[in-house]
């Protein structure tokens, strides 16, 4: 793919991930589940791909969108909140869009929310008119305020946003929320969600050159398989043919089951790849419907 800045031709794919932080270990684990392994440099900032020509850059989360824009790396695992905020900042300064979200990755879930003091009786966004709101995400907050028709002052802070109301710096805040424990500790409560965030695979809008395009396509196929495997289970059981009308509706998330006839009269053996949770309750419902000998097996790998 060509980027906004002409980059040297490469025959290897370069992916930027967090060096440390909540997305670092899950990102490496997910990529490793795609069959990738690396040899790490002494400074632990670069990992040379051994099984495939796919290298890792270990950097700060906030730097990843810029590295993609500058052609320093090809792809990045980054929070949707960081990617979106950086895109808004580039747009506000007149820059053209050069990166986008390629795929959500199913970990690092959180939300960007407006939080107000516990003492407030929240009635709606109009309460923020004329108020000061502290945040590290001015672009996202400004976009939301404009959509709500609210005129408020944005107080930009780089850290410890949740303490701003107690210090008299702001009346409310806009910050990332996971469990909500930090807000509660500072006598704040979330009242409006601005963005649902999680880790995403980000990449350029422009196209790769043929070599890196092929590597990116291979990586995406493996990612699809790895992410599906995380929620998928192989369900094996036996049932009589006349039980199928009762059993099959209990497998709405399964691919078309493999059905094999057994030597025992009307008995069948079935294998179903289920992409949802196979709970004890679900197994008991299947048994009541006529299934027997139920077994749930993990999936080590899957390629469509």
C-alpha cells in the first residue's frame, strides 16, 4: 500500500502494537495465535518475524496512527478511541484521511463517557451548557457537543482527568470508563456514552504494493480464523432421526452439521461447529430434545 508519505519499498509487513499497557499482551497473544513468532531486539522495540515476514514495532498507543500515516508501519493494533481522536485532529488541521479501522479485535473493551458529580440530578446533555468539561479527547467531545447543540468549554488535560472536578478545574469530565471504579472513587457517575471502544486493527486507506497486499490478505484470513476460534466449539452427539426437528432449532449459531448414519437402526451421529457459548443449560436442553452422548471440544485452529 502507498501511504501519505512515500516510504521505502519493503517486502515485509510491519505492525505496530503497544509496548506496554492493557492492549499489549492481548495483541501479541492474538497475533501469535495466527502462527506468528518473532525474535526480539535487545532494546525490545522491534521484533523480527521468523515464521512469516511480519515484524512488530513496540511503541506508545498514541503514536500508532501517526506511524501508519507516515508509512513507518503498515498496520497497527490500537484503541478505537485513539484512532478516531487522531483522525479528527488531522481533519481539524486540514489533513486528508489516511488511515481507517480495518477490523475490531474483540478485546480492550471500554467506553468514552461523560461523567458528572454524584450530586447532580442528570436530566440530559443540556445541563452541560456553559460548563467546563475536562478531557483528553477534545475532538470526540467537541463532535458530540455539537451534535447535541451544547455550548460548553473543553478543558484539555493529558492525565488524571477524573480528579479535575475535585480540584476545581472542571465541572464534569469526558474520559474512558471500564469498570467505573475510578469514577466512583472520585464521586463521579457516567451519564452519556460518546464512543464504544475496543482494540482494532488499523491500516492505511491507500492500497499496498502487491507483496505487502498479499501478506496483509494472509494475515486477515488468519485473524478471522483466530477470532472465530475463540468463541467456537465443536459439539458432537448422537440422536435418533425423529429427534432432529427438536434438536436442530437449538443450534441456531452452528454451521450446517455433519450427519452420519450409525449401524444401530435409526441412530445418527452429528458434529456441529457452534460459534456461540455452549453452556450447561444448552446441553441440558439438547438432551431433553433427544440428543445423547454430548461432547464439547475446543477448536485449535480454523481457516475458512
